[in-house]
C-alpha cells in the first residue's frame, strides 16, 4: 500500500478502479482494508475509483500517540483528496468516519461531491461516552480481556440479534472476532478512543450544503437509529435510509443492501 506524507503525517492508503473518486472513511480502531471485502468491489464495478485510507492512529499510518483531534482526520482526508487529483470526491464514512464526512462537508465543501454517513450522530450519547471511557480505562490499566470474552462482547455490541440467533452465522462471527482479538490495543487506537466527542454539532450541520445520504442500521446498539434520523433531519435536503436486521457493522452484515443504497445515491443525477 502506498504511504504519502500528507497533512504532517504519513498516511497509508490504497486506490482501486477508475472513474469518479470515492473515499471510504472507516470508524475508530479499524483499518481501511475492512472496506475491501464488500464495498470496494461493488463501487469499482459501478464505475468508481475507490480510495481506502488507514486513518491517523491506524498503522502503518502515523499513530499520533500524543493525541488526535477530529480536525486532524478531516485535514488528512482533505489532503488525500488533493493528493489523488483534487475534488470534488464522493465521501463515505461509518461511525467515527461519518463524523469525518460531516465535518469535511462543513470545512471544505468544495472537495465533496456527495456525502454518505452511516451510523451517524451529531451529539453526545451518555451510554456511548461511558463505554468509550471504559475502553480507555481498560487500556490505561493494562487489562487484556480473554479473546473468547472479547469476541462475545464485540458480537453483542456490533451485530444484529438476527445474526446472533443464527447459530452458524453467530459462530462464524465469533471465530473472526476471537482470531482478530489482539489483546493490547495500540497507542494509535488509544489515541482515537481519546478524541473529544463531547460537542453537540447538530446546529452546525444545518450549514451542510452538499447532497447527503444518512444510512441507519436498524439494530445498531452503538449508534441507535434515532441519532442518524436526527442528522438527516438537520442537514438540508438530506435523505435517510434505514437497513433492517443489522447492527453497527451493517455494511458487513447486509452489504448488498448497503452497497445498493450507496451506489443508487452516488449515481443519481
């Protein structure tokens, strides 16, 4: 994967396909390659050139262990668009990545063609904030959860009950989560967890002027759909689509439906 000096850091990314540029922005703690199982092939087939960066904090991009701000991630994404030929580019993000998309649309609207925000929120949620503080405390105290337990917790937080009550599918996911459980989180992941999430940005989102789609995942425990509906209702002219029977990882649980919604929006005149 190429690594470029952008916005004061080393940013790792991969580009696939030809056509209009789509940048996929992942959520916290995950690398850009997560997009490559389902979203990249579908978008390339639809005629797009797709960039999947490893966000600041995720190696081999600079981990920024001293701290990360949302403005850093927005600046990194803007710099990558410039590096790849300039905008406007379509931007798709999930969870933390959805906030990056919204903030980029505010700060640099000339770089954004269309914006897609999945599992989006524009205001703090006490439950999510407490979970985040708990995750930080585990890391800071050197607590490493057994992989089996970490896998079960991750499944319950991020997957739909429909998936979890199917023994075969549940076991497939548990095996993946157990295999990828790494014990100790990296300094970069810790820096991402420590980002300030305390600001209510809904009022500011009223100034977003680029065509926007908000996608909610019907069984999302991490970002309940009420938050995404709020974001869509706030952004002038935004569309809202809700995908049923999937949780926070809806783009992996129901990829065909998610991809269809994204591609329909990006290709509409």
